C-alpha cells in the first residue's frame, strides 16, 4: 500500500474537497465538529488570508485518508497553526481509523515537508486527538504543553446528569428549576434545515441583547463571525452534524442554541437568550442542558462537552475537567523557533498570572 502526500494552497481546491473530506471525517473517531469541512471552509472564507492556506493531504489512490488543515501565521514566530482559530474550541488533524500507523506516518512526513522554515503549532488538541499520533512519530524537536481547560459531562439523559449531583437538596433544586420552566410554558423544538439561517441571525441578536451592558466576547458581535456561523452551521444541520434549537414562550422565540455534533462528542457552542427569561426567574443554563442532553445520547457519543472555559454555572453539574494539549513540532533547523515560541508562551502566562494577582489585591482593597 503506497500513500501519496500533497500540499494544497488553493482555496478553490479546498472548496471541492467537501465530499471526500466528509467521508474521512466520519472515519476518524477522534474528530470533533471543529474538524468538519463546513466549519473549516466557512472559517477560511471569513478569516483566512490570501496565500496562507496550507492543507496537507494523504491519499491512498483516490481516497483521502489523512488531512491536516493549517494556515501560515507570522507572529510570534512563523508557524503553521490549525484552521479555525479562536472561534474553534478544538484543533486537530484527521486520520482514517482503518488505515493504521502508515497513514499517520505519511501525514507526519507531509507535515515535515510543508513546514519548511516554520514551526508546526497544533493548538487545542483534545486528549486522544489524532494529532497525538503525529506527535509520537515526529523525529525533530518537539514539546507538549497545556492549552485551554474544557469541562465535560457524559452523554447521558438529563435524569442521569441530575443523579450525579452531590446532594439531594441540589438535585431537588434542579428539578424545581425544570418545573419552573414548564410552569412558564417554555417549549423547545429543533429548527428545520430550511429555517436554520434565520434562526442563527435571531440567535446572534438575542446574544447581543443578553450581554448588553456587560463584558462580552466582541468577536461574536462582528459581521465576519455571523457570516462564518451561518455558512458553517447550515450545512452541518443538513448533514446531522449540528442541531439548532429554539425556545418559545407563547408565540415568541426567547432563546436559540447551537449544539455541534461529531461521532463521539457533542458541544453546546453558542446561545442567545432574551433578558426577560432571567427576569422571569428561568434558569437558562438548566434549560439549555436539558435540551442538549436530549439530543446527544444516541449513537456512539460519549461526551457532552461544555467546551472551553471554567464558568461557575458549568461547575454546578460536576463536569470532568479536561485540559487540551498544544503540540509544538520543529525541524532541526527550526529548533530556535520552538525555543522562541516557548519563551513567548511563558511570558504570556506570567503576565496573565500577574494581572490575576493584581485584580485579587485590588478587589481585596475595595472590601
């Protein structure tokens, strides 16, 4: 069996890979929704910079058996980083599970060739990701460091999630919150494929309203993010890789949620909720989790990910903390780039720690 590798830099070729990329995506159990073709190609159209696309592909004949979707960046050092950027919670490569070590070896060799004078910086790799197979086979300098924290729950029905809570009183409070939603008359339903675009525009407007006057992720309010989300999620709903849920109170849509799906993982990605829901003492977090848990239990899915972030409302459900990895790969001649990237990372973490301590002291002084 002979594998061939190819470096693609033309976005038109990327667009034409949808079908074979989709087949590979479904044959890679470790893949997350952020490695699907609709998500990545939509991201490229909104965020990609001309001349920076780098797709490393591995073929067995005409069949795509490995892919590393990357883009070239120049700061803090020249590097190939995963497509998807900061709007994606996981980064990874794709490898056909049935092809074994040889496909992984071919993709590793293709990455080494594509890197040239750049570092390979595989960010936000979930433990068990396909990129770990590349890391294990890399012959040059390499380093694995911790990246973002994600919180994960088992993909089980809501009753089972409630049973995991630490005390009877806590479980009773959750059930009371769910009864409150029923008493208010909040109803949920999956949005039909032909309704998806309109529902996503409504989601982003509700998201803006819910965060009005408070600190918000500003990227979620920008037109390029709106365009990315609509381009990506519509095809994902049609292929069964996403579910958009709307919540109605009487005849009014008061919340919309997007949950992204892959073979073994589902993640609640983004939602928008009208402020009147909270004003009516509805627990929005419980409402969303109830809907997500009802959608993701089928098939092989093992994980309901709450994605990146350690917000207190997520901790109420006793999730498992899982730390993503950042896999840094260099060739012998680019070893100085690895050292520079590690120094930059250490400086950023030190700066973040100093800011945290300053805020703690400042807050203590105000009390």
